[in-house]
């Protein structure tokens, strides 16, 4: 059996006078499936995807001031919990031709990087530091996280990064989306987070400084999930509407 990027080819071969030919045909079948699954992340495939699609679901939208996570529409829904282990996940990324930066590779290899045990849909919300209300050129990562959580967002699981990479082949050129996630320590003890990007040479998964005092550009866009808890603003509104 051969499996590549979610596609499976099963071959059952009986040992007969022509069994060598059957094995050859089986091998060709597996290679065909691998060929179809490979190179989804390359620059050529990305360009073809964008030319084929009439609308690209870009997260680069006009800057607006976010007052509550409840006011932000879902940017994209992905599925997590589709791989049994990180080896299968890495193999899918490799089969799709998605490049993985050194820092991102270390994140995926660390014990702190875990996968969901069940298949689940995750709604992602795209927001920039500027939309969270910051007006300086750069802002501390810890401040971005604190403001996002105050407004009703939550950090996403680290698995969202590579899963989004495999489910977002039509990412526009020049778009960099950082996963709002709990930082994972690399082999050297550095705290790092994941960015899903298209720099023009293909789709990549890279890592960046995830320390609390990391200086982040105010135009950088983050992906969060929405908190299931009510924000302070929503609590105040509910209290005001409550019967007296």
C-alpha cells in the first residue's frame, strides 16, 4: 500500500507466472498517486491555482479597529486531527512539496508539538496588530496576545500551522500569516511560533521569534480562534439587557 497526501493506493498481487509484471504495474500505480499529490506548494502550482480561481481567500483585508471578536467574520475553517502522528504530517508536507524552514522544522519535531486525537473543524480569525488597536510601528508579542484575549480571541493549537499549509494552496503571493499560538521551545531553548507564508517562490512553513518581548510589526496578521467565553463588553451588554 502506498499513501501520499491523503491519497491511498492498494495493490493485491497474486504470485502467478506474470507476477513480476503485476508488481511493476503496482509500482507505477503508486508513483502515479505520488505524482498527483506532489508539488502542490511549488510556485508554478500556486500561480496556476490563482489563475484558475476567480477569488482568492486572502486575509489581507482593509484595516479596521476590532472592538470584539464577536464582530469579526470567520476567515477560514480548517480540519485538524487528520494525522495519526507527526511523521505522517511531515510526510504529507513533503509529498505536497511544501518547504519547511529550519525553525518550523524544529517546532514540529519537539514533544510539545502535539496533534488532536480526533478530527475537528477549527474556525480561524485573521486580525492584525493594528486592528487590535496598536498604533506604534512595532508592538510586543505578549501585548498582542493579551489584547487579543481581552477582545475574545484565544490562542490556536500549534497543529493549525501545518494543517493550514496543507489546506491553503491558493495563498496569495506576499501573504504571511502568523499562528497565534503558545510558543514552543526549539533545541536551543528559543521560543518560536509558526508562520504560513507565500513569499513568491512557493508555499512555505516558517518559524519566527515567539518570545514575549519579540518586536512585531503592527501590520503583521495573526490567526486566532474565538473564545467560547464572553468578553467583558459582551458581559456588560448581557447585564444591561437582563430583566430587572
